[in-house]
C-alpha cells in the first residue's frame, strides 16, 4: 500500500467513528474547530498505522441509523474556545437522545450552544421570541431580526449591548459571515422580526444575486409560492443550516481583540485616529466595523451614553456607506450590524456629512484627484469643532503596491493618525517597508495584524478534508457580485426610509433606532423617471463633464445613454473650475448687476462665501441633440474643496424633441430640485449597469414561476428544482425593437410653449399606459433581424472528430 493510499485510509478512519465501539468513542458529533488534518502529526500517524495493521477494519454502514446511546447527565459542558484546535468533542446537555445520531463521514457542526426547549425559548405574539441564556452561551442567527436586551449583557459584531428598551436591527445574509451573539452575563433577550426584510428579499425577483441568501426553503423553485416563514432562523447545528452552502461565523482573532482593547484604552487619553490599510480581502472593512461598534458602545463595563464615531470610507470599489465609486465622511451614532448592501446610503442631513466621486471603482483613474478628495474630507473633520473630538477611523482601498503605496504613504503623512494598522503579517515586504518609513517620519506607531481567514467552512459534506471555496456553495458572492448588489440596492432604495441616528448628547433610551431602509422591487424600466430640462433659459444642470475618456461631441448622447453618471453640486463656481481656465468667462460689472437683480431675495439668503459674483462658463452643445457639455481635453477634474457629490443617476433616455434627459435616481426632491443650485453630471469609468437591463426579464420569469407554482398547487403537484430564466420571444409582441434611447412616447406630450413653465427637475407621475412596453436600453431581435443580408446562424455539429 502506497503512503498516499495509507494516509487516505487513515483519514477515513479518523473521520469515521466506529459505531460499535462505545468505549473508545463518545459520539459521532465533531466540534466545528476539530480538523481531520490535525490528526496527522508524525507520531500520531505512526501509531495509527501500527493500529491499522494489528486491528481488523470495521465496516461502517453509512446508510444505516446508529443506535441511540445513553449518556450520563452532568453539569454544563464547557465549549472550546474559538480557534483552539485541541480536538475536544462538543457535548450538549440539550441534545435530544431520542433522535438517532448520524454516523459515517458526515460531520455535525455546532454553532449555537443549546437546543430549542420550552424553558429557554418562548414564542411570543407577532413573531417575537423570548430567550433566556446563561453566561458563556452563544447564538448564531441567519436572516433579518431585531434584538432587545431585557436583562444582562451580550456582544455582537464587536458591540456591547446591555439592558435597555432599544431594539437593535440586524441583517445577516449567508453571503457574509454571520455575527455571533455571545452572552457575557446571564441575559434575557427578545428577538423581533425585521420590518424591512420583505422588501430586501424581493430584490431577488430582479437579480439572482439576491436569492438564496436568507432562511428560505431550499426545495422550491425561485419565485414559487411557499408558506410564510419568519425573517430569521436560529442555527443550532449544521443540520439546521440551509444545504445550499456553508455557514461562516464572524470571528475576531485574539490579536484583533487585543488591538480593539488597546484602542479603547487609548480613547481615554486622547482622541484615536486609526488608519486601516492592507491587501484586498484582508479584513479591513470587517475590522473597521468591529472597531467602530466597540468605540460607540464601549467595553460594556460602564453605563455611559454611547459616543459617536466618524468613519472616512476611502474604498471606492467596495464602500461601506454609499454606492461604488463614491468616498464619504460619515458619522455613526449606533452600531453597524449589517453588510454594506443593506445600507447603501445614509441620511445626508445627519449621518453622511460629505462625499465625493472618483468616477471609477479604483483610485487608478486619477490618483491625484483621489488624494485631493480624501484630504478634503479629512479637512472637513479637522475643522469642524463638533467632529474633531470624536474617534476617527480611516478605511483605505486594497491597492498597496506601486502607485497605491504612494497614495497610502501620502495619506499617512497628511492625516498624521495616532496609529497605522496593516491587516497582514505576510507582506509584501516592499509595502510594509514603505508604510513603516511613512510612519517613522511622523513617529506614528505601526501595527501588523493577521488577515481575516477566507470564508470557508468546516464542511458538513461527506469528505471533510475537501477545501472549501469562499462563501461555500450557493451563498458565494464575488466582489463583482457584491458591487452589483450594492448598486441595485442603492437605485431601488426608498430614501425617505433612511434611519436617523441618535443626536449627540442624548441618551440611547431617548430615541428608538429606525429599522433601516426599505426597497422597491419594481424594475427600473417601470419606474417613472425625472424629466430634467437641458434646453431653454433655465436648464436643470450646467452641463456634462467627462473624466478620463473624452468622447466626440456627436457620440456623447450614445456614450451616456443607459449609463451611470454622478450628480455633483458646485458650491463655488470659480473655485470648482479653477483647473479649467478656458471654461471660465468673466462677466462685466453691468452683467453681474443684472444677474443679481433677478434674484435679490435668494441672494440675501445665501451665506457670505457664496455672495461673490459667479463667473460664466463656456458651455458647448452637441450637434444633434444640443446636449450641454464642458470640453475637457486635458482630462481634469473638479476641485473637491468647492464641490461635492449628491448621488448617482442612471440615464434612462434622451428626449431630443423636448430637450429633456430622463434620469433615474433615489435622491429626494429636496436635494436636487433647488432652483439656485449649480449641478454638473460627471461621466467616467463607472461599471456598466448591465443588471438594470435585465431586471424586467428576471421579473417576468419570477412572475411566471409564481403562476406555475399556483397552478401546480391547485393540481396537487410539486414544482421542484431550480427554474432557469428563459426568454420567451412570444411575450414581446408589442415590443417595437426601438433601441435608439428616445422615450418620448412614454410621457405625456407637452407643447413648446409649456416647456418653459415646468420646473427644471420634474418627476413623471406615470409612464404611458401605466407600464413600459418599449423597454429602454434593450432591443429584442427576432429571427435574422439585425443581421446582414445573407447571413445566417452557424451551427456546429457535436460529433465532430468522431469515427
């Protein structure tokens, strides 16, 4: 027998307990921290090999059910500490001995400390659940829920929660590590169903990326009607978890916990300013979230009111608070207990203080502009007396080599943090040396922490030694998937539902945290757009400014139609366009006085910084559509000190006849419809919103699955398996195939005399006929339509090469 065959046989024996040998085996339950590979040390391998030669092999029937064995009742067994690979088995006093214990090579993993019982878990009205837990116990919950601590103390995602009347709302999807509720003092907690869970789950009807993330049933097709289930599910063992993928817990290594304690201690001496850096997927955002929650709630030993924390989010690819391509300065007054796509925006009045766009998901588009935007946000923090005394966390992108290292070094020298944390102990050496050199110049402490472990599982599959992929099974999501989910979540957001944090100075029991945002599951093609006039004496925006690539004027309409743009507010026209000397036109004193006379009342209400005469801009027009655009042959950018981004918009169509842009955006009317605002639409290297083009197709397939499920239910049939999306050309008989982007037939006709009477920004009340048969952006081709004359589809025989 070869060494590889012997190792494989011993591995099977190590993970397959003998059913008949009760003296040497206390059960077939394996702790989630027990690894089969830890069995194979040099000494254990030699001993096991000798034992295999001396003892006859026992046959294990994996299809048979093991006999329930009797166990002695004793005090509560201690749960092994996380990360300790000591091979001890987890014993639970709540195990139902009447149930057969699984045998064979399948592993049972314990996530929560106890089984459901009438004494510890009591169902209440309206889907609430009351739990009585002891010190040291833990809970892992999948789904969306609210948690209220009625007695005792607990920790969740770095936050210490004690007795109060507050309900803290949590979103815990399977594509992210689930937060673990750990009891630090005997506690009575109350779990509430999440009121925003339904709207968030309905986004799965528009994109499969949102599906199979929660506590849904696995034995039904997508969109199939199923019984109403709670918004959350307690995961006791791997048998309770959905079979589509693994459950990954949110784990904080010992080095992380020590660093969090040190930062909390330093808060008592001076205001901490922590600079987080590290490679991609190293845990910067996770560690920053844990640190923010710990700084807000404290250590749990004191009953002081919560203190706000300011977070500078500088990762345009995967931001924590905002859509991709946007970096922002945010003030948090309550713990952050949800992944980024569950809060794609914050309240701009109280939480999101200022934001900029880099028009890309990476700083490489314009590194100098990225640094300027970051320093402007930092300057806002330092010059605001109500902010500069609060703890400050800077989260940076994962670009750490070459130009990315230069960006990080410059930010360290300019911000001078109290501590620089690098989220990796494996280099690269060039990056570590560069960051240490930047820290030595300002005498800043440098700390290297271990990276976050990749999202794998102890798998409950047959072969426990098979390496797990990130996220595991159907719950895995790549960075592109998560970015798409965050953009969809942003554009389908109801802005009026955003939570308002507790004002600084108030006690936490004086304001109940809002459950969070809600979403619309209507495809974007069915939503009434904003009609923004770009022609006439009072246009809704100054013009279109392109960063980086500059399309030809006659191709500008095609370049922006169906694409994402940034809506930027100009605070000072002369300062924002200081790098555009060719666009600034200085007005004569007579023209300036005439402009002031037209808006005297509005002028008096403006602050002193805005009472200076605003210079005119040289705005060009495209030859066919007359779209206003700002020539930018040098590829320059607006000054971040005199401008800020309001949000993102999606161009639904261009109405050339009426001189209007049709824009889709979740921004409220009070943010964009001001008559005295200078607005600029910025184009750049935003990701193509291909997800928006297919939302209607996914929605129709979802509704078709629901209709089929209803018919099968009436016939007593079962619709099984996962239905794949199929496009039926017969359902699109009314589609005229018009893909030129002109959507003028979907809004009411307005005469030329009426155009000047409408406001610059106006929401369309309803689309033509209450629906959108002519879909924008998508052109359905039938047969040989759209192909050159004489062309045909090539068909390849599958039996080529066979004899």
